[in-house]
C-alpha cells in the first residue's frame, strides 16, 4: 500500500509526497473561491471541496453531490470527510452546518459550531460515524463515533486547527495552530511542535495508515513527521503560489 500524503493549497493545487499517486488537481484553474478541504477516499484516492461547497473527486473517488457551488448561508465550507468505503462524504461549514452526500448518514448539526467555529472532520474508519472538531477544542461524536473526550477546557495556547482519526476507529488526534497535539482513545502521542517556533500556523494533521505516527503541516507547506511517519521531501515555501490548507494521508 502507498505510504505518504497529499497537501492541498487554497488555489486547488495538490502536492503528493511519498508513494501516493497523483490523480489531478484544481491548480491552474480560475476558481471563484478558495479550496478549503481534502479527504482520503478508500486507500489512495481523494476528494476536495471549496468554500462554497463544490466537490471534485479524483482517482477512484466518486462524486455524490455538492452544494452546487452556491455560497452557504451558515458560512464557508471548511472540511470534508469520507465515509468508510468511499460511498459518500460529509461537508461542514465553519458555523456548524453539516451536509451528507451518497450513503453518508445525515446527522443533527444543531449543536455544532455554537461555542467555536468548526475546523475539521474525521470519519470513523470501519463504521458509519463522524467526529467534528471545533477551534475551542470540543469534539462532537456523531453516529457510531465513540466519544473519547476533547480538549475543551484545556488551557489551549492556540486554537485547534485539525483532527484525524486513528486507523482502528477508536481514537483521534487534535492539533493546534501552534503545533500542539492532543490524543484521545487509542491514539498515541509521538511528539509535537508546541515547543518549537513554527514558521506559519499549523493547518492540519494526518496519521499513517498503521497509526504509528503522524504528519503535521503548516500553512507555508512545511511538514513535520513524528513516530513512524517518515520524513519526506519538503515544499519550498517560497515556491508556493497559495497557502496550504489541508493534508490527507493514504490508508493502510
């Protein structure tokens, strides 16, 4: 199976690292809005969403619908997560609107985004469930997602910027904009950037397919590897045409 990840920039470029395949991107197109999220589909395909909720699937990923590219009233779409098996996905707005497509179950979203903006989604591997992370550290567990706790109430030094699920479906990691990492359930702590001087805000975290490590990415494209996650080639920050907004890793 491939080992590595894709980085997504706000202008739609996708940068593959490691042995993951490149299936195409939105880079070079004259987009009317920012691209805002990326999700791994099955093992080595991916789908991306824009702030207006347009969805584009690449590789073996299938398109199941979108908001039609119309700016959503509850605020911009900030994240996409895939249902296990790739038969559907969810989109979430910063203000808590959650929309389901394909076979992804629809969940109540009244509680989402009330205390702080939604910043990330993580589908539960192996079953229909979803974790929704807010900037204040709260994690909402929907469907068959087990509640393993959250960083709400922690003395956060920076807002939470992303979430990713452990491959066994029984835990997740949160990452702060300062690179701090919080572990829940079966996810293990392998290190963080919290004690380092980050060159740009952290925007995402992605775990290896075996859950023995993770990558943390900053908006300038710099990636830090921890645990069993290998150090891979780096983007030259000066060569980036737009900030990086997300990361997605291949699954085992």
